[in-house]
C-alpha cells in the first residue's frame, strides 16, 4: 500500500470517528445498565427496528455463548421491542427516531457506543437475525475463542454470512417467539459463491448463495455482500466503515490467509428467510432507509411471490 493511500485511510478513519461523535446527539439513552459492565466482560452491539419476535431467542443464544452485556439501538420500533429490552438486566438501550440511512445504516450510532463503552473489550456486532458460530462452539464458550485469539495476538475474527432457508415456501411455517429459527430454516447453498479482495481496505468480498440465485440472477454484481468481521478486540481508535464488512485500521480486515494455508474463521447463520420476512421486506421497502435506494428490498418484493421457495435439489 502506498504512502498516499495509507494517509488517505487515516484521514477517512478520523472523519468516520468525528461523524460518530456528531451522531451521538441522535441517540437517547432509555435504559442504562452500563454500570454493571466489568473490565473483561464480553459485549454485543446491535441496531434493531420491530424485531420483538426475534429477541427472546437472540438473547438466549448469545447469553449461552458467553455474552455478558448487550447494547441495542432501537430505531423507532412500534412492536414492543423497546419495552421488552428495558426489562432485561443485561441490556443497555438507546433510542433514535432519526434517519437510519443518514447514520450510515446505523454504523455511526454503533461506532459511537463502541468508542464510549467497548474500549479493551471483545465485542460482537451483529443483526438480530445473525447467529455466530465458530470452531467447537457446541462445546466451548466464546471466552475460549477469545483467549486463543489474545494468546495469538489476533485482534479481529472473520465470519461468512450464510443464508439459511426452509424447504418449501418461506411463509409456510410460522415463526413463534422463542423458537429456534434453524428448526425451520435448516437449509443452505453449499456452493454458488464468488470471492475477491477489496484492494482499498484489504477485506474479502463474498457474494452468492440463495439471494444471488433467486433475487439477483440478472444482476449478480448487485447481490448482497456476505463477508463480515463481527468479532473484534475493540479499541477506541477503531471504526467500522461499511456495516461489519470492513474496518479501519486496514490491518483488522486481514482475517484470511494469502499464502496457501488456513486461518480460523466463523460463520454467521442468517435467519432472514422466515415467515416474518414477507411483512418486514414490505415495511423496509416503504421506509426506503437501506443501501442503494433499497435495491435489495425492491428485488425481494418483485420476486417474493414467484420465488418464495428457495430450496432446490
């Protein structure tokens, strides 16, 4: 990387950190339990809107993995999500009624909270339909993974987003509060993925799976990105750039091996395609608060009736 590029990335990191500092004014703290956080606690950060039905299983799943405190930003939910989270002793809740899009799709809000509260902590940043798995996660807690990462002087850990779906129409079997979503959406595409390297940030760029196959077959380059870096030993100098796809400093994005070997990584099981997705996609299309004029949700709405069964031989 050239000296000029390195300098520009440092300037960009400063700009995103200053932007997060300004955007903190859009957040109102409604439930503050941060005094309970201990110096070595594992923290999780998430932005939500109308995810009440998903929250009980989401919290249960990550508590079992070893998360000790949750930070949520609620972007004006109307389904009772806020009240439910305020009843949880290990949750701190902020609320914003401002534009999700103008907060860089929630990244500015989370960057500020992580700068304020996460310094020195291992952090997970995930959406409420994303479930982190890693080697031996069925027998070992997150602490075992982060202890190994600390011992290896590794500061970030990558995970591919893996879209899960049911066999049959996605609205055929209703999802109920507290259910394991993968008892319904238990299938995934084993292939059909393309991968390249983002030259600017050094991160991987992965696309494919059922969303490319069913909704972006005519424009595969516009399919959603599946590369994520959700697990980071946070420092207040760090910043997420685009969702959890990439970070600055640039070295945090090197979560893969380039010399023919193997490097440990995880997967985010993506429980988007449940019956609640049909209503959710219509709502998000109407709000027009997502990336690239909500082109992803336009594709969903245009094809949902025809392609509501994502399973194929």
